[in-house]
C-alpha cells in the first residue's frame, strides 16, 4: 500500500529545499569570494608598498612602482582566459566543480608568492616567478566571479536576485578588510625594514587557512537550480546536446554580441572608483605627498568594512526600485566625486579625503556593484551564461581595472606630478557608464 504525500506538504517541502539551496548558494558564493578577493587584493596592497624594492631594485623608484603595478595588471590579463576556460566547463559540467577549483588554485598561488625569494637572492628569476604566480591568480579569479554570481542568481528567489547575489560583492569588501587589516597590523608592530624583508610574506602564507575554509563551505553547496533544471534534467538533454555542438562562448557571442561591450562600459565606474582609492592613492599619497602609508591602509579598512553593510542595502533597494536606477545614481556620484577627492588629497585634508573616499568606494562603487550579478548574467541564456557573463566581466577587468593604477601613475608622471589627468580619467569612466546604463534595456 502506498500513501500520497499531501499537495500542501509537498509544496512546503519543495519550498523549504529551494530556500535552503538559495542560502547555501549565497553563503558559498560569499565565502569563496572572500578567499579569492583577499588573495587578489593583497597583491595590489603589497605591490604598492614593497614589490618595487624587493623585486625591481635595479631601476629608479618611479619605474619600480610602474613595474610593480605592471605585474599587478598581469593578473587582469589572464582573467579573460580563466573566464573562458572555467566558463566553458562550468556551462557543461556545472558551476560547483569549477568554484572548488578556483578557490584551490588561487590559494596555492598566493601562498607561493609568500615563499618567493627576492631579487637579491635569485636575480631576475624573482620578478619572472612573481609574474607567473600573478598570472595564475588572474586565471583563477577569472573563473570565480562568473560561477559565484551564477550560483547565487540562479538559485535565488525571483524578486530577490540582487540581494541574494550581493554576497559575491560583499566578499570583495571582507577580502579587502582582511587583506588591508593584516598588512596594517604588521605595519604597526614591525619596523619598515622587517616588514620589507620578511613581514609582507605572512599575509600571503595565511591564505592557506582561508582556502581550507572556502573548500569546506563550497563542498556543501548544491548545484545551481537553473543549471539543474535547464541543462541537467533528462527532458533538456536533447536540446543541450544541440547547444553543445558549439562552444558556449560562441553561443553567447551569437545570442547577444553587444552584451560584452555593455559589460565593459558598465564596469568602468566600478573599477575606476575602487582601484584609484585603494591602490593608486596609497602609492600617490606616500610617494608624491609624503603622507604616512598607514593613513590609506586605514581608509582601505574603512571602505571594506562599510561595504559589508552598504552593498546588501543597495541590493535590496535595487530589487524594489529597479537595478538601473540604483546603478545610474551610483555612477553619477562617482562622476561628481572625482575632482573633490583629488582636491582633498592634494590639500592633505584627512577629513575630506575620508569623506570622498567613502563617496567613491562605498556609495558610487557599492551602488554599482550591488546590481551587477543579475544585470550581467541575465544578458545570456543559462546554457552558456557562465562563459558569456564570465568572459565579458573579465575582459572588462582588463580594460578598466587591471592597469588603472599603472595608467594613473603614468598620467601623474607625464603631467609632472599633477593629479588632474587622473581625476579626468576617473570622471570620464563614470560618465561613460552613466550614458550606457541610461540607454540600456533592463528587465
């Protein structure tokens, strides 16, 4: 004799399972993002403080800084390749497997940077190995955003996709707090020489602990809801087989070729605001203005901590009032804060530097990134979304992010130390993002 499960009970069980899947996906995306962004951002912070002297000592200080930020940018060059490879297999084998690999690869390459001998020990092999490990970092993080965003967006309730997927970007803030916090702590308990020689290695080796936590959390995740329903289920296999005759990235390009250009333009406001505040300004304030490095390390801690609150709040507003409205407001704030930030910096006005750092990195940047996960991923179909959104996102990282500190330093050097070209660079990027978002059709 068999007993049928009451319809109401079956519906309640299904609803409970979907909520549990959504929570696990959001948590797994968040924790993995913390690990990957801690590793990736730590490099930029230490590059601004140490790498010019430890790995490029045979050139002038200005050229050493350019070289250090050049290696910072190398990681961004390899992000599209990571987006392509992880996206390809993520669209075919599932998001979860790829996300476990990205965390493992990122953590190991970061720990190895902490063990890398300096130029004084092995000569030019040191910067060569540094560039190689940075490239592996970029490759790994290239597959991270697409998979983490999709796990959260595809498993989230329909009307809460921005909020549930905001953990991907909150992970950025937590990673920034951890990376800046541990460097700041070491900076306070060590003298400059000890930090330069060996102290900077500690945060990189500490990455091993974060990797173990990330692997443990991601192993408990379920596969993305939409991927299971639209790709894995038996009734979808015949359709999926036809799709798989082509590379997923080819299908993404065929379906919406303009989407890649849209993503690049829409990320300019995000990338310019954050990297100018957290990477370039740290170098500029210490090298050109003689300010203590601890000041901008503290600003990095502040904006990272505040973003843990602001990003989910802006995401909830976006779910209620529209993603494009929140995005445009954030990009406009970035546009109008560009010049005041540099005026405050040039005047060495600590209060106003903090105010406009928050305006750029916590209001402008956080409003923009709070909506990116659903906004970008929904430009593509489920069967090739990992490839499309992931590659588009990472190509934008190269165009607008990886070389922003490098370009900013070059602009300052070319202008004889003046900040005006960098302020214009920041403002123009935000303006382009505003114009594209205003003309973009949204759901």
